[in-house]
C-alpha cells in the first residue's frame, strides 16, 4: 500500500516532495522530529513506499525492529536526498 501524506502547515513555502521505500522484511517507523512546531510519524510496511512533503532541512529517522534479536536499529536520512525530482 502506498501512503501519500501532507502534514506540513499550508503557509510553509519551501516544501519538497520526498519518497522512502522500506526494502526490509520488517515494519518500520518513520519519524521527523527536527522541524519546530511539526511532528511526523508513520508506520511503513515491508515493501511499501512512503510519500510525504517536508522542508529541505528535515531529517527522516527510520526505526526498524527485529523481534528475534529484540533490538531496534535507527537510520537517519536527509530529506533533500529523498526528494523526488518533478
């Protein structure tokens, strides 16, 4: 399933369209927490694409869990690098 979300305030002028693909066999949590007055968190299922708008300085944090090892792994991506060229 593909999700298309727009959670930024309407007055934000420098929005960019981004995409993230969960290429793992695990559920992932995608979060952006470094943008003041905006919080973004979504579940991304295995194989799914997540499309979202963000500001260029946003950092997408991806949390992946492995129940067999009971560990959580975190990765961070610049939203500028996830930007879709239109």
